[in-house]
C-alpha cells in the first residue's frame, strides 16, 4: 500500500476550520460546564439533605448515561416537547451538561479534601457558612481540583468529536469530508489523530504549568 499525504494539501483549510470549531466549542462547553459543575459540587456538601440529593441525582444520571445519548436527547428528543435547538447550541449544551456532572464530583472531592480544621477556624472567626466556603475553603479546594480539571478538559476535547453526529463540522466531521473527497482514509485520520494529539498535549502542558504556579504561590 502506498501512502500519499499530498492529496490532503488542497484541503488543509477544511482541517483548520474543523480544528477551530473543536477548540471554541470545547472552551465554551468547559466554561459552562465548570460554572454548573461548581454549583453542583457545592450543593453536594451543603448541610441540606434535599439539595445534596438533587445534586447527587444529577451526577448519577449524567455519569450513568453515554454522552452521545445525552446529545441525541437534546438535539433529536427535545423537539418532541417543542424545544428546537440549532445543532451547535445543542452540542455545546450537551457537552456542558455532561462535563458538569464530572466537574461536580471533582469539586466535591476538592472541598472534602480541605482539612476540617479550616472550616472550624473560619466559623470561629465569625464567618457564615457561605463566607467560609467562598473565602476559606474554595480557594484551597481549587488547588486540589486542578489535576482533575486538566483531565476533564482533555477528555472534553476528545468528546467534542461526538458533535460530528449532529453534522457539526468540527475536526472529526472535517476529516470525514476530506476522506469522502480523496478516499485517502489512512492519511486523513492519521492527520486528524495527530491534530487531536497536539491539542491535548498543548492543553496538558499549559495545565501542568498552571498547577506548578499555584503550588508555589
């Protein structure tokens, strides 16, 4: 078998467009997922049983069902209830909701890793529960969360390939288009895999630097 990567050169713009879509959809999903996951993670440890149960139930459902099914439910299922979302917003919402379930558990673990004495010291200083959480516990918990956050972001970049099932032209869908035009399957997906590897490697390096900086600070 002879490999010919030169057939891909005229279509590099398709790869670049797909890569850009993968990057910004992943970033948006991470931002929304982190915001929601932070709320869910805090609710997992509040001294209120119903709220803890509500947060636990959300995590239980999200972690117990495939991300692909969640995307299909939002894009193909919600129209049955009269909710029609374009593909890209539906995809970002689906990835965000999925990521929030995992981020919620990361936040819970980070908070519970903070020594109990920190809570007691904050309360003895007269801080309320919310003030203790915001000013004392969360800043320390974030350091505990950083490695897991890094893994979640890398996972999110790879899971963004599922957006191709909604006909969104992210990197995997771009690869499908190039393969259909050139019939060079090996070369096309070797390039797509290399781009994903580059994105996840750069992300991992940036997060490790951030971890190191926070551990010194």
